C-alpha cells in the first residue's frame, strides 16, 4: 500500500481524518464483535451518560515506522491494562485486553497509508476511547457503551527541537487522594483546561500541580508525569496514588536503570527540594520528554543548571535511548514492541 500524499516533514500535532476507525458496542451485558468503519461521526442520545455525567475514558499511543521499515506500536498491553483500570473506576464495562490490542492492530493496518515514513519525525497517533452511550438522567452508570479507536498522523510535538519550557506552580488542584487522578478519564482533563489557559495567558507553558492534601508535594502536570535528575545523576520520579501511571515514565525508568546504568527512585518529591535537582522534564506519549528549564513558584524562580537552551545531558540520553528503541535503532526489551507489519 502506497503512502498518502502528505507533507510528512511539516504536519502539525493535530487531528487529520484517516480512512478507517474501529467501533464496538456494549449492550445487554456484552460487547459485540466490533467492526471497522469509514464513518467518523457518532450519533447518541441527548441524554447519553457521557454528555450528562462525563462517563468516558481514553488512551493514547503511537505507531512508528522503524529503521528497517516495519510498522510497530509501543507497549499496547500497558495501554489496555490502564484502560481496564480506568473503566472499572468509572463503573464502565471492561473492554478485554486481547480485544483492545486486536482493535488497535486492525485500525493501524486499515490506515497503513497514513503511517509516516521513517526519518520524517512524524508518527501515527492512536486514540482508543470508551463512553456511556445510553440515556441516563438519574446519577448512575449508563447501561450501554461504545468503544472506538481512531488514528491521525501527527508531526513532532516540538518544531525545531525540544527547547526547555517554563512552567508555574499552580494554585489549582489536579486530583485529590482517593479521587480519579490515577485513571485516564476525560473529566481529569476537563478540569485542567482553565488552569492551562490561565498559565498560557501568564506566559507559562504548563502547570506543576501539587498534592491537594498538603500542597507541599509534586504531583504532575495536566497531561504528563514529572521526571527529575539529581546532581549525581540519579533519576527520580514522584510517587502518589493520585498520579496517572504514565507508560512513558515507567519505560524511561527502565531505560535509565537497564540501558544507562543509572540509579532510579520513585518516591515522594517535595516542592522544597525541586531547586536542588540538576534537570527536570515532563514525560508522556506526545513528546516522550519535554525538558523544563525554569519553574516559577509565585514569583520565586527555580532555574535548573541544565538551562533554557537544550535538554540536560541525562534527559537527552533518556530521550535518545527510548526513541531509539521505538524506532528500531536500539534493541527493545522483550514484549515492548508489537510488530504490525
């Protein structure tokens, strides 16, 4: 199959309709067989559970063309497991792990022409999601659901290189203990929109959210986990029950330990100690690592030694190693790469 006539080197990070998407409906206590469709529209009741009570969860992963020309996806089993956890927390039926992976594979295969070529800097973003589709007026779970997967080609998150960003310590809370911060629910992202718009208006790229209970511990941003590097090159990530278990962050910790021979630690990180770190980054599917050069804590600035010009040396090694694994330049740990073709 030939590639679509797309200027791969200059596409942005946004939505572009592709040919096929996967759809499966849950009704009378069971999921149907599922199918691929060319219809990118959804028709639901005005009283659907997703519209009334935000009953929706989602995932995000990518398909890559490797150095050898293979089309692969990165650790889809972990996305499947996280969607199961998210669905269970919102009293939604679980879409089985094996079916999740199969749906992702089928959708990528059906949109092979949209998978960017190796070396273009672009990838095929994959968005599996689920929502309550039947009418609900009383506050309770919906009875029917729809699971879907669509794809869209995207360019690199950063144009012209990953320049360090400036973030602010937010006055808003992202999540509370025993809440939904640890699952990938749409409602978590809705509450972050006002905070991120406010941050942008004030000249910042992102927010640093603190724990809601004491407002002394680092949690995450609106859509990424934090990763820190100490002055003696230890890689540290915050630990909290209200942090989303980022697949990228977990992968980077393995890379740091097993590929780079660095000491790693997942623990509570206080805002007070952030000034003592040598490097800071935000990690997630979109950019892998977004380097942070400066944090503004209500007028008091924390400037990392790595500076505002480029990634710190350890962060750069982490980024290059993980992207090398994803693109097939570096041998991957067993089970990390799912070959589509």
